[in-house]
C-alpha cells in the first residue's frame, strides 16, 4: 500500500471565491480541494479556473513544499464541455498535488486525466454512480490513483437509496475492500450537510472510520474539528498500544499475554498503526 501523509479532513472551497483560498489553507484542514464543479455555476466556470490557476502558480512560487497543506482541484466531469479544458490547464501545473475526478465511471476517464500530466500529479476518483461500482476494481487500479472518494449524496440520487447509514453499508465496504486489493490509500467518505451539528459530523466520521475509511469530505471549516476528533485515537487506545509494544519487546519474540489476551502479529500491527498515526 502507498505510504502517504495522513489526510483525514478534505475541505472543499468554491473555485469562484479566491478570497477564501488562503483562509482554507490556514484553517487546519489536512487537504484543500478547490472546486470547479458543483460549487461553480456554468457562467463562472472559466473565471473560476483562472482564479485557481493564478493562485496555485503564485503559491508554488512563494511556498516551499515542506509543511504546506496539499491542494487538489475538483475538475468538471468528463461528460461536460469543461473537462478537456480543465485537464489542459491543470494537469501540468506545478504546485498542484492532484485532481479530484468527479463522476468517474471507468478507467478510461482516468487515462485521459493522466495523459501528459506532471509525474507527481495524483488522481482521486469520486465514486458517485452505480456504473462506477460496476468498474470499481479497474478504477482503483488505474495509474496515478491515490485513493477513492465516495460521493454519497449523488450516489443516493443515482441509485434511488434514501439514507446515509446502513443503506450505504454495502457500498462503503466495497470501497474499503477494493482499495486494499488495489494497494491504494484507504477511501474518503462523503460530506455531511449539517454545518452546525458537530456531534452528527463526528458520528458520521466515526462510522466511516469503523468501516475502514480514513478521511471525510468537509464543506465548512466548522466540520474539521469533529472529523479530526473522530479519526484520532483515544487516550486509552494509545495507552493500550504502548503497553502492547512494550510487552512484545520485553518478550524477545516469545509468546506473551496482556490483560489476559495473547499478543500475536495482528495485535502488534494494530498497536503500531495506532502509535504511528498519533
């Protein structure tokens, strides 16, 4: 599996609001997505793209790579008139970490996005339709794919499902499984539309974490803290992991028990995961 920075919170920022770009990068999100798709009306697509290009160019000249917030751009879908123009403008742009590719339904769309791109550009397919799930393994295995994102709201509309909980359990599990098989980073869950209900946002993120997701899309800075809380290991989990590693180290490779339970390789691996991602 790829070794990538921990990115739990992914904050959307409308591409036609350039005055918000710097603020988004300073608000504590692990990654920022400048959005050219749903957040931008058709009449402003070209202007928004120019805002994004100018800001990324200026940022690349003024900021060192070390310690900066990763920035991605959600381009327009392959079915739109703006897809090819977005690719031509952005795929070779220095300072851009990756492209979020909405409505991805096949690997061919990703092949188009990768063609001629800078070597470091990463692709993140947004899975939003039934057709996408039919081609999920091919999508996850396409070159440059970093991880998958689940566009839960559009997916519910496409397939006729009502509800974001158990109704989507099968599909969330598929994203986790296929990501692991493809050797890419764990998937990112969709947005929670509530802006002033931190408890709901955290509960939604905790459910996603329990299903193997390791990130969540955010549509407002107020959602960042509850998302981080959901993906952070609790104090008792860190304490347990510390004791597991200490006991395993002291045993010198011999079988050992802790709290009445045997410590084996999977237990040690889980403890190491907890301690490594604090």
